[in-house]
C-alpha cells in the first residue's frame, strides 16, 4: 500500500471527538447511552450528570438531525437513549417527540428517558404515552434518582456481555499481525502496537469489531474501504503513513506507522522555543494544506494528534481517540470534555459544520500554546470555556512575541470569514513574517584578525 493518513474520515469531514489531551482510554466494562439535543453545551452537561450518577455509563451525544440519520441497528448498541425536549413553546417539542415515537416503535425494548425544559405534568404524560420510560424536569434531576434508573441498565448490559460471543474485549486476530500491546481503546475500537513480517518496524493497528455492541453494516464497510482508498493518495511527510487496511469476518483494520517519540502533547510539558513553535506551525500548515486539497476537514486538530519523529518533525494522525469513524459527523464523545474543547472552533460549538477554516482555528490555539506555554481560552467550567471560544477577545502575546499577533488574530477570529481562507494563505503569511524576522536580525561582526 502507498501512504495514507491516519485521519479516519468521511470524504469531506472527520468526526469530531472530544477527547483528553493524552488518551481516549475508557474503563473496561463501560457502557454507553445516547443523548439527543441540538445544543452541545446542554448535551455535555447532562452527560456529566450521567457519569456522576453511574461512572460506568458514558455517553455519546448527537443533534436531533444526526440522531434521525442513525440506523436502528446502531442505536441498539446503546443501553438507553436520552432526549432533552424543549416543551416551551409547546410546538417546540414536536420534532423531538416524533423522533422518540419512531424510536419506540422500531426498538420497543430500548429504554428512552426524557429530560424536559419548560414542561409540566401534561408534558410528562404526553412523553410517556409516546414511549418514554422515564421523565425528569432537567433543572431538578436528583443524582440518586438517576442512579436508581441507570443501575438496571448497567446490570442488564453486564449480563448480556457475560453471555456475548465473541468477547468484545478479547485480543483481536488479524491475519499477518502479531499484537504486542494495546496502546489506546474506546468503546468501539482499539489500537495495538503490532508486528507484520511485511513491515520492518512495528505498526499501530486500529481494529474495530464488525459485530457486537457497535454493529457495522455492509454500507459502513464499503464506506470504510472507499475512505481508505481516498486517503491512501495523501502522500506527505507531515501526514502519517497508512500501511495497510482491510476487513476480516470479524474486524475492520487500519495499519499506521507508529511513532515511539510520542506526541506534541508530551513535548509541550516542557518549554518550546520560538523557532520550534514556528517550525511546528509551518509543518502543521503543510499537513492541513494536503488534507484540505483532498476535501477532508480534520475537525480534531490538537497536540495529541500530532506525533513527533526522531528528526523533530510533526506528523498529523487521528488514531489517538481510537473510536469508530462511522458515526455521523456531529456525534461527539461527551465524556472527555476536558480535552478537545480547548481547541474547538466557535462554529463547531454551535453545531455548525466547520470547513477548512475550523482546522485553522485549532491551529491558532496550538500555535498560541506553543509560543506562550498556556492556552488562549480557559474557564473554571466547560460552559466558561465554550463561552470564551465564542466571544472572548483574542489574548495578547507577550511583547517579545508581538510580531506574531496578527497571525494569531487571523487564526483565532470568531467568524470563519475573518480567518485565513486556506492553509496556503496561512503559510504565505508565516513565511513572510519569517523572512521579515531574518532581515531584522543584526549581522554578526567580522572576526578580528
């Protein structure tokens, strides 16, 4: 195979995964529910409440349009579906309740919880009549009561897992590959350090089960193959090599080059020089230029998805999150809200589909972090952080770095129209600034005889 990027995407977009800076590791035995609402912040808050009530239950979150696009086979992978329903004005609930009714008709045994905003007793009766298993006003959910409702779901999932075959957590078998150790895992996929006699070095092998909780349809398999063929054409030193991909009776697999030097996340634990920061930003821009030319939007650019080589070169990947690439593009992992929200663009927070300029915003966050050793937008809570991305002014760089402020301002503009139109435009601006800095450096005095 020729080289391929590790970015597991659709032709035009990559799924957004809100993951921690270092790992998407999940506890063994974690099960999933699905939260449905159009407001990302509200979905994430409910997901946090679910985890407080029952730590072994995590949540995927999705907009209602995204929910309506999910097949019933995939929905059966969840132990429950949770609808946040707006009942004020009354007609606002129509679409959500229609989706609830349809789900109940198609999967009558799947628990459905309704969390109401602006509802009353009549709203509760209406939801229960359409198939809701339980109902709470969202402003007055008691953690203990929610725990009581979730515990039976966990018990049922544990019993089902005990009787399931094959074991979803067993080490996969892919012909030609010897698994050495697991290096990342999510509910749907795992990444192993593996050997194959055809390759001189160990590889990172991403494996997703075709059967089990996350059912992969024939259409999913065909899309996986098509996407890999498209991505195989991305051949650039700043994009990870994909060495092999394919399907077996049990798995989809993707073999990527392995980077033992770790990621930019680990590198940022120590100060980065100005020269390295600019050099790294240029390399990231080059990678995005190639990716965007192939009509792929990464949507999850962050330090843990940028690996370092022995030559101090950054390589763009996307296997650190290690979860299914087949979910609708607006499906977000809710539980890891301390990670990617540091780098997410404002339009993505507002559930608007980002284009290539969304990746440039994330690059701006990474560049600021490399230059300053701190993130540009922070907050005591997730809501504070998301608000800062939406409306807080771009912070000022220290005086000795002020020459980079115009670039940072363009990259971190709230409105995509105010950012660089392309990665190529960003690279031109960075190159022009580097040239200007070279002319400003004082020349060395001649050596004395």
